C-alpha cells in the first residue's frame, strides 16, 4: 500500500521542477560567465595588440624620421672644425685671412695689392682676352683712410643703413687686405654682361671667388656684388666653390657689426 498522499506527490513534483529550473539557471549563468570571459579576453588581446602595433608604428616612424634626418644631414656640406688665430690684430681662420663686419683690420695695416693676387688676375685677364673678354682692375687695395672717405661719402648721400649694405666701414673692408679686386665696374648690371658671366664661370680657376655671391646676403650681410672677387689661391678657391658656400659659411664665422 502506497503511504504518499496526493499532497506529498504534488509537493515532490513541485520541488523537482524547482531543482530543474535552478539547474537550468546555473547552466545559463555558467554560459554567460564563459561568454563574458571570452569577450573580455578578446578585448584585452585586441588592446594589447593595438598598443604593440602602435608602438611599432611609432618606432618605425621615428626610425624613418631619424633616417630622413640623417639623409638630409648627409646632403649638407660638412664643415670641419677650424683653427682661429689672431696675429697683430689680424684674424686667420685655418690660415685664411678673414675680414668682414665681425673681423676688422688695424688702421695701420697697409700691405698694398698682394703680388700673388695681382699675378693671378693678370693671368686671368690674359685668358679672358683670348675669349674676346676684357677684364681690368677697377679698384683693388684701399688704405684705411681711403675706405673711410668712401664710406663717409656714401653715408652723406644714402644714410648709414643703406650704406652698410654696399660699403664696408673703415677697418672692415676686404680691399684693405690687398686680396680683393673690383673688376671693370661696380654696376649691378655687370652680372648680365659677357664679362660678368665669364668672370663668374672662370675666376675660381685662377684662385678667386665671387666674395659676395647671390643669395648669400644673410651670411655676408652685404648685397650681391658680381664684380667683387677675393683671392684665396687656386686650391682653396676650388674647395670653397665646390662647397656651394660663401666664405662665412665655409669658415663657420659670422658677419655682423658690434652695434
């Protein structure tokens, strides 16, 4: 004889349903937990991969930028360190006499036209003549006093600011060195003449450079002077010319008056 009552059977059935629902709920919760962990792992993995990739990109960009900078640096002319000496008030940079707005000469310095510069000019003029070109010395050595007179006259007519672009103050003129020559004229149109073009092309072959070349005023602090040549000797003149630099850049010096 069965001892269970109807209520007992119903209660047992109800409890089984509850246990079944709880078991199903735990399964759902387990699946949700597993899914959450899976998504969490994916997110973390993706973030780590992104930062690693970003770091590599930045490193690669830095390497590219560094490489580019190094390549650009390699294209710039390399200027070696220079030896600077001052002898009797005259400045030499690697044995090259330098006179500009930063480096002056004593007022008593009066060497006259340098014999080597004069000889080289005469050889150049002779070669030019064979090409139908006439070159002559318009102005060469000037004493301190002569330069002072020229400068003061310019100041009267043009003012100091304009004068300082085209004429050196006494003691700061290359002409006082005896190594500078103005060829044929001081007319800015000289660069477009056959004489000016020949001089620009061939003067380095005889040891001269165009001292104040076009596009270099920020370094020389003088306007372009196509007629003004400076004697350096053939070897040094070729080095300066091949560097593409003006003399200030080549020697690593400034040109600025001490106001």
